[in-house]
C-alpha cells in the first residue's frame, strides 16, 4: 500500500495488519464476554475504533474521482460478488458445523460480509458526489448517520445502518492524503498525547465498564436509537456524536503511535487484510465445532483467557500469508476481465435473483 512506489509509507501497512488482528480478536472474544468482564472491557476498547479505522484507511487509499474519471465497475462488481460468496460460505459453514438452520437473508443480515457491500457503496457514493465540495459531503454523511438512527427502514436490510454510520470515516479518509496524516501525526506532542489517550481510555474501559458498555450498540453501527435505549436511557444523536468523537480520537492516536518502518513479514502482510477478513469467521466456526474453544475453557483462569487471545492473534497472523489471499486475487483477476456492461448486468442480475429468493422463496 503506497501512494508512491519509490517512497512507500509502511506506517499504513503496519496499521492495517494491527487492525485486522483486532478485528479477529474482537470476533473471537465476543462469544465469551458473558463469561469474562475482562473480555467485555477488551471488546469495548477494540470496537470503539477498529472498524472506523479500517474504513478510514479504505477511504484514504480509494483512488480519488475527478472530472473525467471513469468508475471502476470491475472493482465494484468484485466487492459485490465477494460479498455474496462470503455470505453464502458463512451460511453453509454455520449450518453444517453448528447443526442449526439460520434463515438466509440474501439482502442484508448481521454477519461480517456487510463490510464488502459497504465498500462497494462507498465507491459508488464517492463517484456520484465527485463534484460536490468535501465539506458538504462530510457534513451530509454525519447528518445522515445521526438521522438514520431514528428511521425504521435503516437497519440490517442492505446493511444500511452500518453503511451510514461508518460513512463519515470513509469520506474523511477519502478527502485526506497519507502525507497530510503523516505530517500531523509525526509531531512529538501528538505522539505523546496519543499514548496518553490510549492508556486512559483503555483504563476507563475497565474501571467504567458498566457505563461505557451501554454504548455497545452504537459502536457496532447496526442499531437504532430505540434499540440502544433499552440499555442506554434516552439514547439520541448526542450519544452517536459522542461515539464518533471517541472513535476519531482513538483512530488518530493509533495512527500516531504506529511506527513508519518496514517490519519484516508484518508490513508485507498488511496488504492481505481483506483475505484475513474473508476467512477468519469460517475458521472460528470450525474451531468451535471441533471443540477447540471448549477445550480452552477447561483451563483455569486466567489461562483460558490467554489461550483464546493467543488463538485469535495466531489465526489472524496465519491468515495473513499470501496463500489465503490467492483465491481472492484469482477472483479479482477474473472480474477485471469482464467488460463494463457485463459487470453491470451481472450485479443487477445478482440483486434481482437475491430479491426474488428473499421475498418469494426463502420465506
């Protein structure tokens, strides 16, 4: 990842690798927050910034659309196809390895494939609004997210809630440049402040866990104010703005403290985050089916917690190897060969079939 092949900025490779490890860790420990207050605090800390930062970086390295720019229909199609493949793959794995039959929602849901569809939508939005001033788009994206929490039709359908909630972070990255971010975060007082912010917030996630955990439904991005209000009385756009503030400050802090140096193996793995994202949930399901987590839970406290954390980090590390990215690269190369008109027809056909199955068959 770089804006200039002659001067590669390794900081962002390192950040992407660190963030994808946190994504995996967050999804692994999520199933055990009811058993451990420590996991509940750790989950809260991770979810406060990991997806906003991940999406911010996606916006930062999205090619800017300018006058005369052509929309990358192939890349858009790739995200859509990969999203549906992941959705169906997760459904198959979940049904087989958990021996349960979860209703398949082809046009939405609560699983991790939402990120791929959101990336496709952000690309499309960025192309559509290319001639509008950035300040207007950023303001609109924030307002849309704040208002969306009240709207009944904004939710898991078409992943509309999470797409809206995290959209400001995409456009914030989209309108900035790596060089501007480097100039700002390289200041010594920013780095010192970043360390202080991360330490203080990490401690607060443990000491003020009960109060901060009420924001959980807002940090995930998929809940309305009414839903969150069941645990956070009077939940409103003010609380969403509070979460935005927390996420933004933590994102800046993480960017500031990560070194801009080439770390053997790690920096190169930062380019394979999408494949880690694709494969990690199926691996978690399979590990649960074969009793790996049940075995770890038999260990005494705190050993079982250490084992679960170690499993998550090792899983994220292993899935970062290029071999797991090979199938995704092959699919991408295949899609890149599809003519633009054929891509459009393919995407439309996929959604039409999905809609027919969702509303008339899978009922």
